[in-house]
């Protein structure tokens, strides 16, 4: 309990001691933060699905399949999520 008090005094009321990130100051800011997290989760899911397709199609490990998508993203100067969404929705993506 003393350590918790010490952390809260050291970091102040608007900073989370475990991560060092600032806590939302208002309901509006908290709502935006939640929406951003939901978007990130949705994008991560699509990228995971695309990684699975690449794994299955080319017989690759998860790490190598993700690297293929990442490199394709860099080479085409496109967001990885956009390539992943194209692959998941159309079954193919330019460059694969």
C-alpha cells in the first residue's frame, strides 16, 4: 500500500504508474482512446487473418508470412492493413 501511495505521488494523478502513459483527462478523451483501441484491434484481426492466408497459401510460418506482408507494404508504399484487407476480402492482393 505504501508503494502504491509512493507511485501515485511520484507520477501525479494523470499518469498511469505501470506504463507511464497519461490517463485520459475527460470523458471525450477517454471515448476517443477507446475508439482508437477498437480500431487497432479490428486492424490487428484483419492483419492476422491475412497472415493466416499467406501461411496456408505458401506454407510459411507466422513470422515469415507477416514479414512477407510487411515487405510488400513497404515496397508498395501502402499501409499493411490495406494490403491485408484486400487479401482477406478479395482472396488476393497486388504483388502476392
